[in-house]
C-alpha cells in the first residue's frame, strides 16, 4: 500500500522532472527547425500600421539595424524558420523582424542565436546545425540601431527552474526537507550563493559587451531588451498547467529570480548609457499558465511543436511592441 501511495504521489513531480529535461533541450539548441528559408540580412517590407500596431516614432529611426541575442530574440521554433545557420532557430516573425518592418528599415541584419551567451557576442558559437559567427561582427560605424536580448543563459535562469523540479522530486520521494526545497537549496543548501554569483558575473560580462557595442557602433541607438514574465505573481494560477510538481513557494522563488535578472539588466543598461526595454510589465497576464491564445510564453507541454518556456508568435509581437514604445519615448 505504501509503495502504491508513494508512486502516485511521485507522478506529478516526475512529470516536472521531464519538463526540466525539456527546458534544458529548449534552452541550448534550436531542435527541429522548420525548413522555410529566410535570409539573415533582409530587405524589410514596411507593414501597414493597424489599429493594434504601434506607430513609428515622430523622429524616424533609421538603419542599418542589427539584432543580437539568444533564443528569446531569435524566435526559437516559431515559423517561418530560416537564416544561417539553421541551428540558431531564427524566425522571420521574431521581434527584431517585426520592428524592422514596422519602422521600414530595409538594411536589417539578424544574428541572434538560440543558446547564445555573452561570450558568443565576440566568439564563434557552435549549434546543433552549423556555427554562428561572433554576433558583434554585424556591427560597424554605419550601424544606427542595435537591439540586444541576452543574459538569461549566462545567469542559468532556466537551470534554476530545472533544479526546482529536481529538488521537489527529492522532497516528494523522501518526505524530508523544506516545504520549499528549491528555495532552501539556493539559500541555505548546496547551491547557496550560486544564483547571485552567476548574476554578478553575468552583469560584469554584459557591461563589457555593451561597451564593445558602443565602440564598434558609436552612432547607434542601443536597446537592451529584458525578458517577459514566465509565471504569474500568484502561483495558484499555475495549478492546472504545472500540477503539484513544484511547490507554490518555489514557483514564487523562480519569479523572484526572473525579476532580479531583469533588474540587473536594467541597472547595467542605465550604467552603460543605453536604453532598457521592459517586456516583463507588458507581459503580465500573458505568462505560460494562461490559456492558448492569451499566453505569450509556451508551457512545458508547448503547442504545435513550439519551444517550451519560450515566447510564441504572440509573445514576439508583444516584445516588438515594447521595443517600439521604447523607441517612441526616445524620439
């Protein structure tokens, strides 16, 4: 009887552990890219503004425009996938492409790549399907607009969510430990101080990268783009999506870590004298625990082959709107 009850109790947390594996896969590579071809450097056709489309700034933003970043920028698994290398998971419907079209910028280069870290801005990045040149090579003295979305992989943000799944599995099977085992792991346990050390190191590398961007593209307007909300403020709203695999207090811990990551990005942007794009506030109510059609972030059981815990097409549209709003404020 005890064995049956233990197995039943472990079922939801085993599902969470499977989800953690999915997270690791999605964060590191593009997976099965859709084969629709698309150039990295495109002549963007201006899109006619609609009632829901942000209008361009009063002072025109001109190109050349270079988009840099990780999978949240590249649009991992969002069709149409294309560009070179295919392992970057670059979408023709990602937020940089939408921004370029909305602003009518024809000279647009997208070098964002799934799994990118700050080191990949200045070094070759190897993917499951090809290598991506150093992203900063896309910049020149002629560049007039740069967007950068990076830092989450350096800080190991998705690793935190994966660790939460593992610690909750351990707690469920043994019945020992804190009711918020993941928070305990990172605050008083084996991982004590790990998150903060990574966050500090990421910030230092980011400051260096922003300085290099300004050196290579001294005339460019530079925007550092933050990360949208993955989880709601109320963990109870995730019960249907995530089940009981991760304690509500640990979901709250994950939310705190994302807010800290975005806060660090904002501080580094301000210190470097570049703009910061807050996509967290505008994505409230569109997290992974919302229904399809409302959410901007896909849950662990992602829809239609999309990447788990990554923005979908609506999410990219929301991020594009945030970037355009930031540009309007500065012009």
